[in-house]
C-alpha cells in the first residue's frame, strides 16, 4: 500500500512537470570546461533487460525455478543542477518474464500463472566524465518494488462441470524496498538529444513469509534478492 501511494505521487509530479514544461526548449550548451553551469531537466525513456540471476522462483505444487529474466521499460525525470550532479525519480515496469514457473496441472481446472514487476525509485548521479558530446556517470537509487503474481483459470466449462463462483483470476502482490547503484554514459547526437546505455545493480528486500491466496497460491519471490538491469535510453533536455 505504501509503495502504491508513493508511485501515485511520483506519477502526479512527473505528469505535472511534463504538462507545464514548454513544448520547445533552448539549445543547451555543451559542458566544456569554460562553459557556464546552466540548470536544466532531463526526460529519459529506456528499455532493457531486468534479470534476477540467483532468485528462487517458487510456486505451490512444483519445484522452484532458478533465476528470472524480463524485458523492462523505464522513464526518468531528472534535474541537472550543474555539470557535476543530477537528481530525480522514475519508474520501471517489466510485464512478462521470459522464464516462468506455472503451477502444476490440475485434472479439473486449467490454471496459469504470470508475474510482473513494478519499481518506483529516486536517483542521484555524479558525472565523472564530461566532454563536448560524451558524458559518463555513477549513481545511487532507492525506492520500492511490487512483484505481482497473477493466477487465472483458462478455457471454458462444459455443462457437466460445476459452476465457478467469483472471479476467474486472483493476484498476489508482494511489496518491498530497493537500494542500488548504477553507471552509465550518453552521447549527444543533436541539440538537446542524447542516446546512452546504463547498468544497474539492485538489492530487493521482500517479506520473508510469502503472501497466499485463499487457494494457497503463493507469492513467487521472498526474502532478499539481487537484481541487475541493463538497458539503452534516449533522453531530451529542457532548459530552465
């Protein structure tokens, strides 16, 4: 619940900053040694691979699966105070892991399982390489993560089957904290535009006891987990 409220506040703030920002922006000078510091904001959109290499993904009725991988998308809104530092916040979402552990087949009911990840974090960067068109940074992140496990009944029912009363799907949500470190670089290919790459290490702190549904379906991830995120991004700078 706390993570969801934090995510709602973040999106309201990001949406407000996007609406009030002008649709045009002055060209921002490159960060050469003799260029004056000029604050600006950065809107960054990226895609990448979210991986939990050592995670034990466990569900009721079957063996655990080692590791998990997901294609993720992220959005960050940053304030660049000067050529050295930037702070901001953003969100990441991974909707369909490429590896999964479906529940054991039931002779009476065909049931499936899907999992998704949602992260909302604050970020601080230090730019340790600053050139005319190339920059590299180190940074720290902190925030929250929601792991959603969705169990659903698939297929129709024959007339001889007993009627299923209630929803055909249920979701178990696991909330936890996230701390991490990142590094990245970008190349400015046009005024106000840049492309880059980044790598991020995260430590997830999830509850030790898994949440369950009334059918004893359980959350697939518990305890502390190591996560890695590798991605590419495109960013746009808006002068203040």
